[in-house]
C-alpha cells in the first residue's frame, strides 16, 4: 500500500512560493456522536490495518448485485442515497454534498451556514490564504451538520453528506458560459492555485489520519458549455481540442489538484472530448490522472453523465456497453443510478469483471474509512463538532473580510471615490439589487446563512441617514413607475449608487448567456439616470458572477468615470460595498477574467474550444494568455485608493529558464520585489507574476501567470516580497 502524501503536520495553504500555516481556527466544544462503530470481528473492522486494506476486505464481501447497487450516489432520484447492507453493518449512505463558497442544504438539520462571496469573487480577492480559510470553515460546518444528521438518525440526501462536489476548476473559456460564476477564472494556473487551497483547507488531510470532509475537483475535462440555441447541450456536446490546448490549458488545474492538493475525488464531465465521452476517457482518467499524476482517490461522474454515454452521446450500442466503458475508463462511482441498473448485467455478459467492480468499490469505501465512518467516535476528532462550530464570530469576520477584498475598483477617473462621509450627505441607491438578499448567493439559491446584509442595510449601518432607494426596474423586465421614481430621487441626491448586473436566471448551470451585456431594462435605467445627473455624482456598481460588457457605460455619451465590480458578494455584501464607497475599505480585488467588448461574441463561436489565435480564419484567440487586442478591462485589473510602486530588488528584470509554466510549483528560484504604499490610505496590494516566452510562435502563450501574493501595507510602508 502506497502511503498517501502529507499525512503529518498541519494543513497548509499553498501560495505558489511556499507553505504558510493557517492560524486562528476555532475549536468547537464536543457534541454527542452517534455514528455506528464497526462491531464485526472481520478484517475491515480492524483499526490496526490501513484504510485501503480495510476497504479492500469489505469490497470482497459484497455480492455482484450489492456491488452494482453500491457504486451509485442515486442523486436526484427519489431515494437519494446508496442503500445499506445490514449483514455487513454497511448503512444507507449519501455521497453527495454541495457547496462552493459555503455549504448548501444545512437547513435540513435546522442549521445556518456561513456564506462567502461567489467563486469568481473569491478568486478576485487574489488571496490564497483566504481561500484556504474559507474552505476550512466550510469543512468544519459540514462536519457539524453531518454530526447532527447522525444524531437524528436521518439520511437527508445532499444535506448532511461529507463529500463536497467542488471546487469547479474549468477555465472561463467564454464569458457566456452559464457556470462562469461558479468557476474560478480564465487562467489555468490561478484555477490550480485556488483548487489546491480549497482542497487542503476543507479536507484537512495533514491534521489527522481522518479527513474532515472530502472534496471533488470538477469537471474533468474541457467542460465550459451548457446549451446552445436549444439544440445542442452539455449532455451531447463534443469538445474538439488539440493536444497542446489539452496539455497547457484544460488539464493543468486538475494536475495541481492531484499532485499538490492530494484531492480525494475527481468528477468527470458530461461532454465528450474528441469523440469520446469524458467519463469513458481511460487515456486521461487511468493513464494521466492515476498513473502519471499518482491519483489514489475515486473518480465520480457528473450526475447522469454515465447514462449520457448511451442516451445522448450515442457512443455505445447498449447500456451495458456504456457502463463498461465508463468503469474500465476509470469512473468508479456513478452520480445517478445507471450503474445500479446495468453493471451486474455487464458482468454476466462478460463485458467487464467482478474484479473491476471490486477495485472501484475499494476506492469508494476507502473514502468512507478516511471519513471515519467505521471507527469509534473517540478516534475521529471531527465527531466532536456541534452547533457551536457553525456561524461563529470568526467565520462571520472571515466572510466579511472576503467580501471586502473581493471588491474590484474598475474605474475612478475623476477620483470621486472614496466619498467623504458626512452627516448631511444625501445618497440615492438605485437599481434592482438594492434590497435583494438571495442574489448574493450567486448561481445556487439553497445556501442558508443566518443573515444577508443588503446594500440598503449596509449604507444604513455606516451612518447614512439621508438614504433613498428605488429599483428602477426588475432585473430582466421593466417595473411600472419605478424608472420615473429612480430619476426623481437621483436628481435630489448628492451621490447616486446605481446597481446593475445579472442573476441566477441569466447565468446558471444548464443554460448559457446569449450576450455579454446587461439586460435591456437595466441598460434603459442607466441611460435615464446618466442623462438626468452629472457623472461626477454617479457610481455604477456591477453585480454579477461571469464577465459583463458595459460598452455604453464606459464609452457611451455619459462615459461614467466611476465603476465598481461587486460580484455576488455573500452575506456581508452590503457592508463591504458601503465601506468601500466611503473609504473604510480600500479596494484590493483584481479581475479573474478579461472583460471584452460586447462584440467579441461575433468573432469567437461559442462551441469553438480553441484558445490560440488563427490568422487563417480570423479567430482572435481567447483569454489573456492568447488574446492580443484592446479589451474593456484586462485580466488582473483592479485599482486602489492608494498609489503603490513596484521595483525588482536587483534593479534588473530576472529571467526564468526552468519550470512547467502550467503548475503552481514552477518557481524554482527566488524573485524579490520591493513594494511601497505611497498613500493616502493603508491597503492591500495583489502582486501577479507573469512569465513571457521571447518567441513569436503563436503556439506559445503571450504571458503565463506563475505567481500570486497579496500584502497589506501602511502608508509609506515598504516591504520586500
């Protein structure tokens, strides 16, 4: 048995240039555990044996029919959990929990759960230690919910399970992708950095021989398409990609997740790649992920992706052929129930073997042993976590800090910001987001925080006494009378904060956007407000997950000079925005994607998976690594209220001659930069390190992000990093 890496020491945060210990984690007081202990006098109950050996022993004791039933999550079926095997003490089990910036479905045990900003907003913080801190808190809260579910003796499907299906690591290839808001960025290196810290924090593999929870890096691979013209969907889409793009764009984040994060699960995607369904790609799942990268965990399909092999990709002649190519291609666990229907028959037809099922079952069961299911409560430290471990003061503060650091100052051309807070200032909050709460959850609306501070409440809390508001319109439709009222209160205010953006109805799983722009009613609202008041008292705030092109706002007649990207800001969104506008928070967020002009969609077909430009066809390329033309705002853009200067310590631009530019471990040499904050406010500065390869071959990226750090500096403070 090969020992899994990193089983000693404390869980660490990977920053790309070293490891730092996360401090300040809160310990909860014990709660009574009721997880059934292993009582049978059999090897899989022997605590002295390795988890893999115990899992193997248990897998051998399952019959063919039992194996076929166990290798399914039954997600989105009436049952919603794998059935138990009473004769072996194997209980009903739910494999499926959800949560990307907080845990979902905690309300099944009547618990809240801390809600952080949406994933792209967390990426915008440019703060790896904050990602690690968020996922550590998520893992703690997930355990507390699971412990309560065990106390109640209930199986709640996704609520109370210990296997999080996240992080989402696919690059934001095209801003129209409906799941852009739940992915990280357009950059494979940044996605890898984010995923590694998310996995290390949530699983806590180095803190104990047991996992706090299990994560699943998803979706392997080349997945960034939901549906197109109502004819082609993710369930039938074939991504045609060359090997170069596969190597340096579509797979690197997954490799980092395995080699640096030691993730427990990987989820394969719905789509086909070059004609083969992703969940049947043995050349990737077996040859690369397991053999080349050393992955020892389990691979789970996206929900019903195994059934798609037969039903929508039409890749196999029979359902038995479909489950065979998936199982032998490396997919151990079916998120669905297709394995339960056809695996036993596939073995009986000699398409696959009992040994193949036992091998996958061993991987699945090992995760359950790692989570402590079969061991005494006193042996598993996370069984002590109770209600007091959820929604703690530390977690609330952590979420607020994330909201503050995620705010991106896009434009401040006339230095309107920060606004001086005075007792008599009259502020008008306008737009459909002013009093919304669930919008701050992002793409999924089943998070259960104990509170969400609206924008209106946030401005009230910092002491704005002369505060008026009007939605002006709904997010996607006019609202009778609201536009006229919005214009009226705007003309009477000293400062107008206009909130515009998207919603989960526009960008979401299962559906892509048709354009990159704002909905028409919101554009009409902007036109009316900008025509009625001078730009010197207008702040436009964008509320969204994926990129939004605002050509008319930035370049139109009004040319609004003050624009903020606020994202779906989590439970403290209102507080963070108010503090930012009035200078109590110095913005430090940076864009995790390029914001293109809206007409880019006429030049890049949505279904074209290529990244590199092609002069022969006029294809301009995608992402900051390959697109070489003017954009609205570039990847990594983000202003501050302070002026920072940067200089290489040795006064020369260093060169890097070795390393894999796709991996967070590339830095084999120390590079030192002097950073100075010239004021007028203390603040944080994100430092992005890029490598440019000095050749003209278009197959080489224009730039490679290879390092990212963030530091706080007082006024006139300098540091070397």
